[in-house]
C-alpha cells in the first residue's frame, strides 16, 4: 500500500486514537508497578523485611505478564478474524475496569488474605487485556500508514508506553508532594487507580471513531471468497506456529533486551533508590518523570530514522548502547544526586527508545496479514513473560543476595546482547508492502530511501 492511499489527516486520526488508547492502558499497567514498589508491599503483602514484601508484590506484578500471552492468543485470533478495531475497544474496557476496581480494594489489614487474592485476580485481567492491546494498536496504524513512513507512524503507539508511565508516575509524584506519607498510605494511593475510570471514557470516545484497517478488510474479503469456494483455513495461531515460528522467535529476541532494560530503568529503580539508597521516593519518581518525558518525544524520531536507514541498524544502536550503559547506569545512580540520577535514567531511556521505536513496524512487517495480529501478539507477549515479567524480580533478588548493583548490570548487559544477536541474524523488513504475502515482498524492501520519500 503506497503512502498516497491514506490521507495525512486520516493517518493522523488513527495515530491519535491508538496513542491515546495505549497511553491509558499503559498508565493502568505501570501504575501497578509503581504502586508495587511504593505501597503494595506494606498494604497487601506486609512482612518484616521491606525487600521481601517488595519481592512478593513484584511476583504479583509478574503474574500480570503471565496472562499476556493468553490475551495475545485470544485477541490475536479474533483480531485476525473479525478485525482490529473491535478488539481494541474491548481491551481498553477490560484494562480500565480492572484498574478502577483496584482503587476500591480493601487492604490486608481489613480483610486479610482476601486482599492480595483479589489484587492478583485483577492483575490477571490487566495482563490479559494488555496482551491484546499492543498488537491491535500498532497493527491498525501500520496497516493504515504507507510503506515508506511506517516506522514513524507506527512508533507513536509505542510512545504510549512512556506516555502512560509519565502519567502514572506524574500522578504519584504529585500526590507524594501534596500529601503526607500517612495520608498517601491510608487513601491517597487509590486516587490514580480511580482516575482510570475517567480516562477510559475519554479513550473509548476517541477509539470508536476510527476506521478498520484497509489491509485487514482486503485480506478478510479474500478469506471469505476462499471459504465460499470451499477452501478451509487453519486458526491463525496454528498457522503462525506452522509457518511463522522463526518470526515469532525473532520477535521474542528483538524484544528481550528492550523489555528487561525498560523495567529495570523504571520499576526496579524505584526499589533501588528508596530501599537500597534510602532516598525519598520523590527522587526516583521525578527522575523517571523527566526520563519518560524525553522518551515520549524521541521514540517517533527513532521510528523515523528506521524509515531512512532500516529497522535493524536503529535497533542495534539501542541494544549495543544498552549493553555498555548497563555498567554506567548504577554508578551514576549511586551518586545519590538527583540531577545525576535523572541523567542516568534519561540516557538509558534514550537507548531503550532506539530499540522500541522501530519495533512496531519491525515486528508487524515480519508477518502476513491473515496471521499478523496473532503472530505479533504472540512474539511480543511471550517475550514479556521471559523478559519483563521476571526483570524486577530477578533484579530485587540479585540486590537482596549480593547487596550490589554489579550482578544487575551483568544481567542487563546479557539481555541486550541477546537482542543484538537476534537482530543481527534477522532480515531487514523496511519498505515491505503489508498487503502482499511475505514471499511476495518486493526486493526494494532494503533499497535506500530517496530524498523525495523522506518525512
């Protein structure tokens, strides 16, 4: 599909709807991670050792990741069958409803063991919903946008992750600034969760107005014609593992270092700064706030760069840079200087953005239309289990065991190396026509982009 098939105003509306929706959903998801590091360890998992309570809170945080592949399978199947738009609306409703309910939960001190059980159930609902959100949001933009600028347009839903983190961290930082510690622990932590209800209403109003992907509608028409002719097709998830298992592995490896680095630079940092360095939580929250703001605006720049030089080179800039930065990061954080900590987080998130910005287009371009939602979701969400879900837990356990950041740096470096090796052996996808089958992709996919094609 060429760039001329989609008016600029049209793609702008699609991008806006996806960005706002993903920002809200990531706000909900990251809010739990921040709360796990700051309040859930005492309100829902009280123990004598603060690190043990935090570790248990992060285990329930990881449980949300465990539900994401299931969400990816279910949402991917129906997204490849009935369309991207309907599933995006459903995922937003599920995520927002679960987050709003968390704000109403009684604590351990009120109902005992029932409190962490209810919290865990709602976390599972969050994970299931987010498992279907990512694939739908990036695909509807990728499939509306043209081949030449897909990296730029598809990177905007990616910016919803730092956007949601920025929003979640900002609300928590504001409450920490205007409330006493006692008030925040007693009731103030509930406000960001209840706010999700209002955000979901806004997101739904915008999301229901977008049109379905033209690439999907074309593929759906072909599938219906084939069915009428008596041709039977396998379920998308079966087709993915039968014909595209290499691409699923490539997606997992591409996300591995990116996913681990993000949760260490954001969620685990809150634990490291408040528990290990014994600094005020506002120090970590404000550092993440600054880093997320820069992250939000630079992700599309990395996506645009991938339209010029390719998905692989830009991703490698991030993964190789992160392998080195892993050993610089904690040394800067250990300075206990707010300015230096903010610099460490911001630089780390800039490198993360180089991996994350091109990722939506890169992974979308790996799969054919009839299995794209399933393939992209499965690759992405399986990576979330082996990478992002375990990252805060492993980091906390390493800190608890060695009382040093060095093992965590080694862990982060090795994760970045996995992504570097994966991307090095994965073929370039830039310029692929998503309306055509993978085997039909033109050779021009790796040709240099002329000056006239630039954004």
